[in-house]
C-alpha cells in the first residue's frame, strides 16, 4: 500500500494562484485522457519527474 505521508519527498501542492493551478492540472489530465487518440495520430505523450534522482 502506498503511504505518501511517510515519504519526505512527497509534494503537497500549495499554489500561489489556486484557480490557475486547477486549470493547469485540468490541461494535463485532458492530455492523458486523449493520449490513446493522439498516439493513433502520431503524437506521443510522456511524463517526466522533476526529481529524477529519487
């Protein structure tokens, strides 16, 4: 079972502008929802971690 509260590297977002942050999250989620359709059109969606050493 995942226990993110026990990880010192877990990030809980505390955005300066919550409405802008919500829009950005929605954009990313929308891309992931459409990933399969985009793939069929030759577009590849990838995700990267900003803290690659963890």
